[in-house]
C-alpha cells in the first residue's frame, strides 16, 4: 500500500480539513466530498497558528483528496500554506513537495 503525508498552516484562523478516498477511476474534479469515503473525517482544525502534520499509511488503491473547507467562515479570508508527499509505504519518504 501507499502513504500520503501532509503539513499545513493558517495564520491565526481555523479551517476545516479532511482526507477523502475515491475508488479507482471514480473521482472527477469538483465532485462532492460526501460521495467519497472519509479516511480522515472533515473537522475544524484545533491548532490555530501552528503547523499541523500527519500521515496515512498502507492505503488502498484509489484517489485521495486533501480537502480544506472555509465555507463556514466565508467572510473571513485565510492564507493557507501546505506541503504533501506520497509514495509506497515500503519506500523511504522523499522531501516534501511545497505548495502555497
């Protein structure tokens, strides 16, 4: 199986985050997250202003979507910075891929 690891940060604001899995060939851009399997429940982050990091290992085949949701607080803008890495659980992790 594979793994996915992530780190993310918002300034002093909270945001919802979760990980959703779609069966192989079933994910299309813009699909509702509720149509997939939540492998990490979408919940409001508890660490405002601090880096949040975690990973999932030994994943089943499919498409995994890292999902951030600010819909409960649309009048409050947020700056989100994140990194992620993916690979096979049997291989050592590579340096994180940076996205902003």
